[in-house]
C-alpha cells in the first residue's frame, strides 16, 4: 500500500525548485486533542522565542497543578495571576477571550473537525487576539490539515523569496506571486510550507 509521502513528494516535486529542497519524507502531521487549549498556548507564544514560550506555558500549567485547565478554570484565574507568569495585559485578555468563546460556543474538538479550513479561519478569528496566522498554525499542527498555505508567515516569505528569487518590494505583486506559486502545490500546501521552513532553518546564509 502506498504510504502518504509517496503521494505528496512526487506531487510537490513537479515544482522543480521546490523539488530541490525535498530531501526526505516529513513526520506525520499529528491530530491533537483539546484544541481550544492549544489555541491559548499559541496566543501565549506570539512574538516570543520557542524557549521563552515553553517556560511561560509551563508556568501556566503549574497554576493548575500541572494539568490542562478547563475553560472555566482559566476564566476564574484573576488577570494579575496570569500577568504573574509573564503574560502582557493584552495576552491576558486574549487568553480570557478564548476561554469565554469556548464556553459560550460549547466548542469541542469534534465541532472543529467538522468545519472546513476557511470556515475555521472565519470562526476562530472572531475572537479578539486570534489572527489568521494563529488559526493556520492550529489547522496545520493540531488539526492535521494538509492544504494550508501560511502566506503571512515571515519564514515562508523569506524562504520563497530566496528559492524563487522574488522581489518583495511591491507588496501587492509579491503577494500575488506567492499565491500563484503555492497554487501548484495544492492539495498539499501544508507539506510544502514544512519543507520551506526546514530549508530556511538549514539553508546556508549566502546559498
């Protein structure tokens, strides 16, 4: 039986430039549980290094004896307690916004899995503090969706500029070009992004 990468690697390799950076199969995309809490974790980690984000998230879990809290527990946690683990005022209110949304919408993993990518982006970006990029990361790495192109991700843009020799100075033309290039990768755009991130992190500075 064909394994999954037997399908997406040949498909993505039709793009000759992308094909050059596809060296090996990727790890399977996980489908995780308690997605609402993962959304809260994503908000906490915005604009932070992975290392700092991990420290803050672990402090957050320690507030609940190391266990994943329920939305009501998060709402019952005073803002000053959340500020005490290193969150900014804005992030504290965003964390509470997500918890409130989950309760009000009776949000479950099953409900999220039923929605399409576009529906999920429209639905979750209604929460103040949750932007499209945050939902795209959630779709890729927690819901296991394979056809997400994170156009606003800086790393993706940098990698594509380098790989395809793009000029980003005209923002509108640049964005159109990114969309045009990525359209060829459907329905496996998530995997293309993962290859671009990996290549960018390992690419020689002048290469």
